[in-house]
C-alpha cells in the first residue's frame, strides 16, 4: 500500500464546513444519550468493513480510553461467534452491518432485531452514528489517512 494521499488534519483545513458537518453528525448520538462504548463498537465494526485503517485504530484507542476490554475490541470483527456481546450490542452490530453493506437494502429482520432493542429515537440516533462513521470511512480510506499512533504508557517512577 502506498503512503497517505492526504491526512486527517488536512480535511479540517481544506474543507472546514464539511468537517464540522460530519463531526456534528458523529456527536449527535452521544449527546442524545446513546452509550459511548456501544458507539465505539459500531464505529469499529463499520470501519473494519470499510477497510479504513485510520478509523479502526482510532476507535480501538477510543474504546480503550473508555475502559473497554481488549477481548471485546479484538472480537468485534467476529461478534456473532463471540459470547461476550449483549443482545443490545448484537442488535447494534447487526444494524451497523445492514446499513454499511447495502447491496440489497436493509431487511425487515435486521430492522425488527434493532427495533426490539432500541426505542424509535435511540434507533434514529444509532443510525445517525452509523451514517457518520461511514462518511468518516470514505475520507479515511479514500485519502489513506495514517492511523493514529498509540501513545506509550507512562513509566512508573523508580523507587
């Protein structure tokens, strides 16, 4: 793979109004009270599907900052086979996949599963978060943004 065509920072500098619009859409679900860990799971899953290295790494790091287990973050790629996801998380991940992979539309089954776990309002905001990460993925994958580096753990003081 070749190097980045552009970087994340360039987006804000070159198209600040578009950047602000995508950022606002991405923040709406959390502001509406959707669980931040759940949002990181769906953002990570969509980013995996879309092949956006920047967003995969970014949402792994965000999940870690929110206290999510390494197991959960590592296994989101195979969430159907991993028993550690709740029914609500499974519904959100299935909804994410349905809205990210749109070859034949979204099935009634996917909608029924999601609407069984989320209120109408929650599902609308969850959908907005999925739409937002799919937009971010188009920029990150399209421009091959360099994934953010993991910051080294602080060294313990010698005694």
